[in-house]
């Protein structure tokens, strides 16, 4: 099994050296529990694999996966930058102590106010369209202002249709065929185009489409260099590398992948005489996805036409199964390696029929009061959470070699309405 399941001497699920049952007892449920060392290991594995073959290499963490400031701090300590897609994510990076020059903002359908904020923050700007470029020229003096462009290499990949961000149906980036023209336009306007960027999708385990996209983007970059004289400071291939969610999926073997990608990269640099620009990747899920477990308590066991295991979390805390029909492995925290004895539906507590964490899921015996752990909940889980059904957001803890820190307090009912304002005319009168 390629999933991150560890046990302690009691046979209970261990998260970063802490007992999952003790975490739930102290901090309540639902609870996100993150293993700090797993994040560091994931970063180092990826970084070392690429830097071995090309030293001028930089990782930007796609923080839309998880914007907890403690997690950003961990990656900043490792030497990571930030891929930000909103002013809020730029702000998160700065709040976490990130050097603004190591924050690359790649928005789409960006407002002028957002560009102004990014520029004043000191972060770098990755332009998504000609429209955005023309509006940018009215906000900042273009002369010598460094920018990059997101280019659609017309290749897409991802675990679901909604996560594919390249190809003919994609809303992102300038088209491959207009790239030379757009870079020339930017140069004529006075801008200094120093980078080129792509992102083809999220959660892929087949590296084939990514290799094709790397080849394609390098050819586009080479044509831009030859026809405009632009020398790139960096070439950014985005992220999207997946992790195994099911027990039979295989983890990506990064070493040979890195060697193959760098081989393509170096060959194209030489072919088009592009020098030695920084090569960038923007992983999100790969760095944090398998670091975190969503702990939830079993509230009810309901027998009927089907057997339902009802828990105290819902798609307001983990929406991926409802939105993408995604699989998240589920274990019983005090017997994570027990043999299965039944097939059940694991249901959340949100008032929606689609609020299920698993359909027809093989599990061991489960009783009310048991603690379940939903694996691989570190990416696109809390960051996509909501207060739907007026349920407060859960707490988060960070575990480092058995030491536990609370990194987000659990909301209470008052927090749900703290920013609402009732007009005086609607207030109840005595």
C-alpha cells in the first residue's frame, strides 16, 4: 500500500508521532492533523531530484492547496517560493515571512486593484491575457518593468475535467500560436518579459502529458527567443503532480522523472541558445496532500437498505468527494490495519444527499464513538472548506516528532455571524 499509514505501539494511527485518538480527545473533532516532517520530506525529495541534474532550479508552492501560515512557513524554511493566484494568497505569503520576490502571482480575470496590490507588495506578476497586459500598462510605468506570461501549450491533464487547465477548452493563459506576437507587443510597450509559464492541470499520475507540455513550451520559448531576442530569466512548468489516493495507485517515482524532464530542458536550451534560465515547478498537492488527516467521530450507525456510518464532519470540511467524486482512503483510528468485514457508506452531517465521504466502502466493524481518519486531506480540503449549514470551521494542529501545536483555532457559533450587520430598523424592539 502506497498510503501514509503509521501505527504506534498501541496499534493506533500515529500522525507525526502523536496518537490520533489522543489528538481527537484533546482538540475535538472534526480536526485536521498535519505531520510537519512529511511536508519537509516531500519538498526535499522533489527538490533534490531536480537540483541533482540542474542546479538553477526553484520550487514555488501552489498555496491554493493549503494556505495555513504554519505550512507556508515550513516550506519557506526549506527554500520554497509561493505560487499565488489571488491577492489573499500573496498576503498569506508575506504574512508567513516569504520574500515578495519569491512570490509569483498568476491570476486570471484579474481586476486592476488586484494588480496594483501585487505590484505594491513587491511580488512578481505573471500575465494571463492581452487585456490584462494593456490594463497593466496604465497602472505601472512599463519601461523596464519585469513580467512573465502564462502560455497555454494546448496540452491538458488532471484527475478530473474541472482540474484540467490546458488545452482548447481552458480559460487560462495566452494561446500557443499568439505567444510570439504577445511577447513582441509587451517588449514594444516597454515591458521587460523575463519569464514564461504554463500549468496543464492538477492531480495527474501519468507523466506523459506533462513531458509533452514541457517539450511544447520549450519550443514556444525557443521561438520567442529567436524571433524577439528575449532572454528568459526563468521558465516555469507549473505543477499538477499527483499523489496516490487509492491503495492500488503508485506514488510517482520522482528520480527518473526529474532526469527525463531535465534532459528535455537542457536539450531545448541548447537547441535555441537560451542560456541557463531558472527552471521552476509549482507543486501543491505533491508537497502537502499526504501530510494531513481529517479526524472525525462516528455519531451514528444506521441500518436500512444500506448501512450508513454517520460522522461529525461533512463536505463543508472536505468537499473533494462531493465535487470531484474523489476517493479518500478511510481507516478506523484505533485499528487502521484491521481486516474489512462489511461494505458501508460513510456519510457526513451536512443536509445534502451528496454529502458522502465514501460509497460502498469496505471497512472493519464500526461502532458509535469510534474515530475515523480520512487520509490525504492536506490539499484542497481546508482551503475549499466552508461554513455551509452554519457549521463553524474546524481546528488544525501541526505535529512534529510527537510535539503538537494548535495552528488554527476552532470557530464557535458567534464567529459565523461576526461580520454580519443587521440594519437598526430590523432590530427587535422591546
